C-alpha cells in the first residue's frame, strides 16, 4: 500500500519532518518514492511547504495519508478540494468555495491569535508579579540578616567591654595585693621579734613567783612537783618559742596578665565575611523582570548570552525567547 507519511529529520530535541510518499512496508528512514513537502512545528514560524498538485495526484490514485498527514492536508484545504472534485464541481465553484473557506479559517485564526496573545500577556503579567514577590522576600530576608548581624556585633562589643573592665579590676586588685605583701614583708620581722621577747619575760617572771611559793610551802604534796620542774617545763615551753625562726610570708604572684589573656581568648572573635564570588555574567535573567530579560535576549548575541539564562529559570516567556534566540 502506498502511504503519505512523515519522515523525521533534524537533530535531538530539534526535529523537522519531510512529507513523503513511501511503501507502508518500508521503515521510517528507508527508501521513499517521492518527497512532497517539509513540515516544522517546533520553531515559532511553524513552517509548512507542500506541493498540492502532487499530493492531489497521489490521493487520486489511491495513496492513503497517515493521521498526522491527514490533519495537515485538512488544515490546508486539500482534502476539501478533493471532496469538491469528487462531487463534480467546476474549477470556478471549487475556487469560490475554497476562498470562502479560507476567509472563515483566517477569521477563526485571528480570534485564536488574539486569544493566544491575551494568554501570553496574562502569563507575562503573572510572571512579573511572581518576580516582584521574590525580590521583596529577598529584600526582607537581607534586612533581617543585617539586623541580626548588628545585634550580634553590639552583643560582642558589650562582652568585650565587660571583659576589659574585669581585666582592669583584676590588675588593680593584683597591684594592691603586691603593695600589701611588700608592706607586710617590711613590718613583720620587727613585730614578731618584739612579741617573742615580751612573751619570754612574762614566762620568766611567772617562774620566779612559783619558786618563791614552793619554798614557803610546808605541806608535803602526794605528787611532788618542785618549782624547778615547773620552771624547767616553763623554760622548755618557752624555748621553742624563742627558737622559732621567722617564717617567711609567701609572696603572692600577680595573675593579672594571665587573667587578661584568658579573658581576651574567651571574648568572641568577629569572623570576617568572605566577599561573595562574582559570577562571570554581570546579571542573570532571574534577577530581571520577564520583559527586561526578553529584551536583553533579543538585543544580544548567543555568545554574549551564555550563562544568562540559568537552570533555575522557570518563566515560560523567558525560556521561549531564549529558545528562539538559539534557533536563529
């Protein structure tokens, strides 16, 4: 069976088709009998070239179009012409009927175009509103982050000031302690010697009084205890006191510097922010409104627009403009 069908050409994701006459048993890319036209429904132009006379010829001798080719022939009015020919209409009647049919089709097409333009306009408007909303959200987030950063900086400054005051107080206390230790070292040896000598004199006087009392006593005690023994005991108690060496007072070492270092290390350090890496493209399409992005795409070459439309671009109008620019 002879069929009118499409034969795929082009490249991946960018096909176009030849309208051919071929045997139904031959493969898609196999041998064809005749090529009748070209059909491209991917580009914005919707290109269609067709040899109407040869199509009529093959239809008259029994060739059967595929479903897609039948739709194309119907939209071009070729099937309507075949219908009028089979009814036996004259050439003038056929031309008049086709002219009327084409006028009705153009009127319908203009209405569809107006509707499509309105839809495109509404879509563009919605995308503009969404873009403005995203910009406002980004600005609010940036303002919030800046406010938080200022609060952290103020808190860090307060902590640093408190640490500085604590360090100053510690240094003052350490200086006072050093002065007190130095004064104690100067006055303590003389004071200690005077106290020891006074204590020894008191013990000697007490021992003499006890010796006098012991000599006058006439009653024998059950547990004799002579004044000499008492005096010896007193002397033995006094000797350690006399012999005690002056214990040096431990010098208190200043710790101001170490405490200041610890406080300085404990204070939070402000991390310097890294400068954001700049993109090779000065501005991306996602940072523009859809209208500005489309105008930018039209005004620049494909080489200059490399990287302008990122992967996260979701606006249909911008993507369509970019695809059209690549196809030029």
